[in-house]
C-alpha cells in the first residue's frame, strides 16, 4: 500500500530531475574528473587491459549518477503526501539504500577487473597491496555511505524547497487569476446594464431583446472565463455575441469589420484578450461621438504567435493604458500568463485609436 501511495510521486520526481540540465552538467563534470584521477592513480602497466579501461570509464559516470540522481530518493520516500520523509526515517532509509548502491557499484567494479593479476593496482590501491572483495567493500562502505547520505539529504532539501516555492507561487497566481476574472465579468455586466438603461427609454422592445441577449452573454462570459487558457476562436464567438448586444444600443452608429485569420482559432491564450479591447473602443471612442464610428477587429499570425488588433474611429485617444478596469485587468493577466513575453500598446494612428496585443511565442508560458 505504501508503495502505491508514494511510488508515483517518487517516479515523477526522478523523471523531473532527469529532465533538468544542471544536474546532468554536474554529473558529467564530476565523472570526467574521477575518470582523469583513475588514469592518474592506476599504474600504466594495467591500462591496456579492457576490464581496467572499462572500470575507469564506466564507474566514475555510474558513481556520479548515483550521487546526483539516486541518493535523494530515500529522503523523498514518505508513504504519504508529504514532500520529504521525517529526519530519522529518511536517515534510516538513506543508510540502507546507499549501502545497497555501494554494494552494487563495488560488485560491478570487481567483476570488470577480476580476471587480471593486478586487482589492487587496477582498483586504485597501493602497488603490492592485497585486494579482496570484502576489504574493498568495507572501505567503500565506510567512506561512501556517510557521503552519499549527506549529499542526498542536501539535494533533497534543496529540491523540496524549490518545489514548495513553486507551489506557493502557483497558488498565488491562481488566486490572482480568480480575482482578475471575477473583477472582469461584473465589470462587463455593469457597463452593459448602463447601456441598456438608455435603450429602455428609447426603444423598450429592443431593450427587452437586449436583456435576453445579455443573459446569454453573461452565461457565456462565465463559461469562457472559468479556465486560464481558451482557444482564440471561442474569444471571437464571445465578442460577436457581445457586439450583437451592443448593436441594439448603437444601431447604425456602430459599423463592425473583421479581418480574422480563422487558421489561428485553435491557438490558446488567456480568456478575455479581445473583449476588453472592444468594450474600451465602444465606451471611449464610438459611444461619445454623435456619428458613432467604425470598429475593425484583426487577428494575424506573427512569428510563432499572433497579433491581436482593435481599431476604432470616433472620438480620439483619451485613455491612458492601464487606467481603465478592463485595460488594466488585461495588462495584469498578460503579465501573469507570459511575463515579459507579450506586449500591449494603445496608440493613435491618424483618425483611429488602435489597441494591440502581441504574443510572439505563445508556447512560452509562465
């Protein structure tokens, strides 16, 4: 039962260590140093034997691998959900595990050189010394078990500290995502209700339809925002529904054009990248102008990523990036999702106000 409870996480930890570059660099460097020492210590007379050469080349790498990747394992074996075993249990497990490792290593080394008459010299002992399997094993146990246990404990402690820090940061980011998504949905609802208040006085029948559409829109908003990543095609569908609601209020004053690469619909991004930009364009650009304006929404491939662009005519640029709830929320979510790997710009281009999000490498996520 304990094995099934902990073997899976232990295996994941081991595979994670194998995928990291730094431990491998350390292992290879130490293996190269140990190999050089082997050829310096062992007399030249025995260098020509295949077993000696194999021992000098293979054993340093195996020993370094054991130190770098295997010695932390007994400290991680807990039998429950804890990241690290209690000290005395971990110590006992490490002593037994490392003793077995040394027994295996000494046995392999002994088998490589057992058919020659230079066992002592080939194993790095003084010339003329009497070598026996028991004496070699005893020396290696006395020196190796404490060293492996200490190094394994240090590595395990460092890895657990990194994992706890990463878990804490992940929980903090998750909380920030929840806060930002929760902030955005009511913001959209409040702005839409304000617009509908005007429509009720002007056209009650259209207002009734708009309220029904708004109900569907808000349901879609909640579904769309209930995850950290969503396809861009779903974002477009959401914005089309949003514009249908807003179109009842604006009427002919709102003219919408799409320049959308549908081949990018399956690419994932944080939800609500496009909708806040559209809402911002309607509120600050088109709504204040008596004649309304044109709204152009564009999605184009850029390198491995994409460029999302919303341009509107109407009133000129009067909003500083980050000062509005929707825009500030968008910038915060981009930082959470991509760090510095994505950019947002709000600028004037002639009579148009342009908001643009660039994500050159969408696969690089924080």
